[in-house]
C-alpha cells in the first residue's frame, strides 16, 4: 500500500480522504497522482473520462499505481444514465424497464453483468441504483431512473440490483435518500421540496432504502431535497435529522454515506460550496461527491482547506471528520477483499438485450399494414436533464436503418415539429419517437399532427408511458438505452 507523504498531517489526510473528486481527461492527471500520495482516497469518473473499456482499465491501473486501495466511483445506473457507454448508449436497460418486467432474478442478473464489466475496468464503487419511488409522473429528473411508482416493486428490485452488483465486488451506492421521486424540480438547478406527511414518507419513500440496507448496500447517497416532515430547515444532504437520526439511528444503517454532487445549485447556490461541504460532513455524510462540473485541483484544495479550517475553528468536530474518513477507508478495504467476485461471475453479455425485449409493451391500433419498407424516423427530442446528459445517442433509428435499408431520420422540437417531420418524411411511413409525451405539450401536438395526416404512424415511447397509447402501433420501451432502441426497432419490423 502507498505510504502517504510525510508532510500531510492526520487532519489534512482525513480532509482529503472524504472527497470524491472528478478530473478532466482520459489519463491520470499529475495533480491527482500527487494528492493520492497525500491522502486522497477516492476519484470519480464521468463521461468525459471514458473512451473505451480498455482506456478506462489503463486509467484506473495508472491511478492504483499511486494508491492501491483507491476507490474509483462512477455514475453508471445503466439505462438513460450511463457513463461506461456514454458514446453509444447503454448495453443494459434502466430501472423502469426492469420494473416493467418485474422479475427480480433478471434485475439481479443485469446488475451482476454490469458489475462484472465495471470491475474489469477497475471501477469499484457505483453511484447506483436509484431507489426513488416515481410517485410524481411529472418528475423532471427521476422518471425512468426509478423502478416504478409502487414502493413494494421498487423495494424488491432495489434489493436485487444491490445484490447483483455487489456479488462482483463493486459497491452499490443506493440513492437518493430519503427519496427524490415526488419532486417537480431538478436539484441540479434549484431546491426541490416534498410536502407530504411523515406517514406517507415512511410508507412510500423509505421501503426501497430499508430493502437496500437489508441487502447490504455498502453506500447510500443523500438527496438535496427539503422534506419538511423530517427537517423543515435543511435539505437531506445537510440535515443531521435525516442522515444521522433517521438513516443511521432509526434505519440502522452502518455503511458509507455519500452526498449527491455538491456543485448542484440546490446546495452550492444556497449555502456555498465550501460551507455546504462542512455542513454535510457535520450532518453525517462521509464522502463528498464533487466533480461533475468542478473538476480541478483548486476545487479539491479549497474543500480540503475548508474542512481543516472548520475543525480548527470548532465548527466541525475532529472526531466526526475522522469517523467519515475511516468509513471511506473501510469501504476501500471491502472492495479490495471482494475483487474475486467479478472473476467468478459467468459473463452474460446478451442479458441486456434480453431484458429490453421483455420490457416492451406493444399496443396495436389496427391502422396500417406491417412495416416492411424504409421509413422515416422522426425523433421528438426534449431537453435532456443534467443527470442524463445530451451526448448519449438514443432512439431506434440506427437499428431501423439496418433492418430497413434506406430509412431516414431527423430530430424535431417545438411547436412546428409535427409539420416539419411530415415534410421531412417525403411520403414515407413515419416512426415517431417520443420521450415522456405526457410532460411536453408540444410533443403531444406533434403526434396529433402526424396521426391526422398519417394514421399509419408507428409511435415509440421511450420515457415513462403515461399518455394513452396511439398510432397504428404503439411501443413503450420504458427507457432510452441503446438496447431499448434495438428492441423497439425489432418490434416495429415484426409488427
């Protein structure tokens, strides 16, 4: 194991140990290597750090040459939120598709195969699964990242996902505690609130987290949401009532508590980044996620110094910081001891497509013959939320071009989207691809225009299917992973 630099005292080492920063580039920066020698115990990978699995493997190996007990975290939920497959779309369907199938053994198998791939790349902490119950269908940030709106379903699949992933030696980080499903604000942008009574919260939001704890989840991620029934003053990430009294005290959780991204405006715009980090550790968080947007050495040093200064001023008890750092190191030891799980896991590379096919809901409207010739794929694309990002391709166009040579495609948005799609189709049959039609009035209007002119239009819904099925053929994929697009294209051609 790497010997820490002698110039770094215990307090400084502990302050570095609780940080989980990101960085730019696809190779290990010199500043990260230096800080690993001074006590930094974790790094986080994002889409900007990924070109291929071989490149990620080389990157993590270079980092571990500096510190062999390093935690390498990634935000890999599969489905719509993917980092490993950021340039192609995920090879695994996301939570909502798995919930639609409702086969916990399948969910466990998908998570196991994902874990096997992550472990092979040197990643040992995954900020997943999302255990949020999607109680609000208009939620702009959770949606298909949730297993569904039923607490019992979400609980059994959260547990299965945790078990499958951790069987490979990759630690699960169940999120977003105490539950982000009943919000209508994206915490990347502002502070969401859940204004329901404690009885509702306990019956609806908490069962998946209880199931994850029972399944042995090694980490839990906090949410930047205000829940007045639990704490009227501070969001979950900064609330001792939520992280210490509820999560650790009442629910009996003993593992690592990781914050959601601290640069998100729900915290940084209200409390300031440095002060927010101090408040989070004081509230009971153990590891600070930062680096989705802020990924430079200066940020890491300013957060380290803020924690050290807070201890020296008496604002943050030194034993609380030491306890947090100890939990980070304890998880690193667990992952090192569990590495053999990935080596014994039997590869199942086809399980993602199998799951995506099983997740389809196909409704036949009766208008139009089976699709046998080239089509025009009209993708009605809403703005992606920040967690998903807009760099990952989605939709069935690529697979339809393979199955139906000569097919064309276009992306449309706004009030004239329907008319523009009709013009671009140039008389070809249309496959209209939507994502959460129920949340976007312009998208529904675009379908109205298409279906009035072309009743034989095929509709593919790749978000949460809430609007009534319509079109000659309506296919709900329950997510926009690459394999969901492949499965949808197969269903279009099969009719």
